[in-house]
């Protein structure tokens, strides 16, 4: 991801505990210029595991900042990026 340059498109998948939903939502809203569409689901109400799928398009630096911003949130278990 560090080597990406120029305009890129792809998908970011985030798995997190429900307690991190506010911070994830804030970052998502602050980056709506990059995020073309997204989906949210609660996998398991007992374990409170959530999943967001973000469809992104924009300058590599901005997408990287979004990715790394999500990765450092407490109770975010996993963040993956797939570049088209």
C-alpha cells in the first residue's frame, strides 16, 4: 500500500467491535469524497462484531490516509484493502 501512487480504486473491508462504530463512522463521513458507496452489517449481535465494506476511488495518498486512519482505531480488529 505504501508504494501506491496516482488515482486508485478499490475496496476496504473493516471488521470491528460495535464499540468502535462511532469512530469508524466519523472517519467514513470525513472521507465521503473518496468513498463511492459502502455497506454495513452486524455479523453477530452477541459478539457485537460489525463489518463495513467501503468502495473507494481517489488519490493514493488520500486512500492510504483513510486506510491507516481506520487501522489505528481501538477495537478495530482488521482492515484490508483490495486495489482494482
